[in-house]
């Protein structure tokens, strides 16, 4: 079980050496794969599948996650993954994160690294534990989530080696009013937006709770981009380097813990939105004629147009004409459309508390729009929060404990 007993690789791949140089500051311009090179890479991945490599490694990075780390691990075991394939990288936590993880998965599956930030911690753990040499797929998951009991069964059944990466269905744990809003957001996002993205080949973000990468592709990615939104950065690297398609597996359900307070909610979405705008600038979205550029440019335009319509145009018409009917009509139409979406989300997620919380959800939608516009102005126009200023450090919101016990989950149904 210990990685110390595994034979040392005689030669590191060119891609790995390039990755190390990037982390040390000697950055190289990523080379796009030709059609032939891409076909060779997929063929090698198929050959690896037939070798004695294990199927999937679950890597959980965490910083001060003592309240949730055991619950996340136990849910993975319940979902069909053997503990020996679960690894935890502790980013030099000041609490009992590492001790709890060692007790839960064993001391050889836990590594503590100097304070690094999520991306570099993931890289250091994968390098030290030599995960890409031992597994065909690398799964990264947030420490504050849980997996549906069929999660890894769904991955074994549906995951296709021809794809560079994959992501499952993100859902929300029932905790607070924020989780009701997130349940609304996630359901619309997964049931409508993500399905369209999958068909069109424009999945734009592989989210933290369910991020799966083919091992050879994992070696090509720079997880230490000092970004506020590292999952968006890594996903755009896949598109920009033409590393392959991203698979959506809706039957693989992962639930995530949402902020318990409105203050933490604002803190979280502010960081996310600033990070998204950062990546628009870093990857020069909109400057190339590609599917992902077209789709993301449309999304940005749609969000800005919404802010302009309701924040500028409707008030302007109302003031200049003196007819407040425009405001009333726009408000009624918007509420009706949102209620239709809310009913759909409640029906699909079987969470009827979404409808009970509709007035608050509607208000939070406007708050989210304001935070997005504020972040856009800060980063794109005022040039604040530039890439690298965050040093890749964690900015986790306050955690709240999940009830965790080995008896809470069903006995694992077998190794993945």
C-alpha cells in the first residue's frame, strides 16, 4: 500500500519535466497537439487501461478541514471506492485535518506539504505519491463534499478512456437558505446548461467536487496558476491545448457543502467571479474563433446585457417617460420566468423547499448579478486582483460539521 515500496521510474516524461519547470518559474508555451499526436496519446491511454494500473485514485486536498474530511472519505468508501485508493494532501493545516485523515485512510495515504495553496498542493501530492504512474484516472475532490452511493459505480460503467477529463453531477447538501438557492442554481446548471455544454463540446468548468482527469492529461496541466478560480483555469487549459474532450456523467452525483451564512456566501461568490474574469483575461477568451471562445463570450455578453437592461435601460425609460409601467412589467415578467425555473428545479431535485424559499432565492439572484458586475469592473476595467496576487492560497469559508460515522454509510460494495 505504501508508495515507498513501488519501483522508481527510470525516466520522467518530457511533459513532467516541463511541468516542473513551469512550477519553478521557467514557463514554457504549451504546444497544441496535432491530430496524429492526439491519436497516439489516446492509443497509449487505451494501452495503459489494459495494463496493471489501478482504475482511479481519489485525491482530496484540504486546509483546516477537520470538521468535514472524515465525512467526505467515508462517503467515498460507501460509494464503492476502497480506502487504499483514497489520498489526502494536507496543506499544512493548523487543526487536526492530517490526524483525522491518517486515522481514516492510513498514514501512507496522507501527505502534508508546506503551505502551498490548492493547486500546488495537488501537484506535490501527485508527484510524491506517483499517482499518474499507478492509476489510469486521477480524481480531485473538495474536502467538504460527499458522494452518492452509486458514484464510483457510475464512473466504472460510464467513464470512457477516449476523453481527456470528466465531471459528474453537482448537487447541494441541505443546510441553510444558501443551500436552497444553490440547489436551484445547481439543478438548472446540471439539467439544462451542462447537458447543452456536453452536447456542444463546450464544458467550461470542471467543478471542484467532481474533477476527473486521464493520467497522461493530468501530466500536461499546470495546477499552480495562482488563480482565484483554479478549476476554471485547468478546464480552459484543456481547451486551449486541445488535450481532448470533457465527458459529463450525470449519474455520478457529488454533493457539496454550501456556506452557512449570507456573509460567507458573498465571500465565496466574490472570489469565484473575480477568478472567472481573471481567466477570461489570462486565456484571452474571445480572441480566437473556437467553440469555447464563442460560448463563453456569449455567456459574458448575456450577463452584462442582463445588468444593463435592468440596471440602466429600464430605469432610463421609466424616468424619461414617467411611466412606471415599464418597471412593473419587467419585474412581473422576470418573477414569472424565475418561478418557472424554480418549479423545474424543485421537481427535478425533489427539493420542494426551493419553492418555499422562492422570495429569498429571487433576491439572492439579484445579489449574485451585482457581485458579478462588481467583479467584472474590478478585474477587467480597474485591473485589480490581478493573476498571481492571491498566491494560490486557500480562501475557504467557515465549515460546519457533517454527521460522520462508519455506520452512517453502507459497507463499500467493492474496489473501484
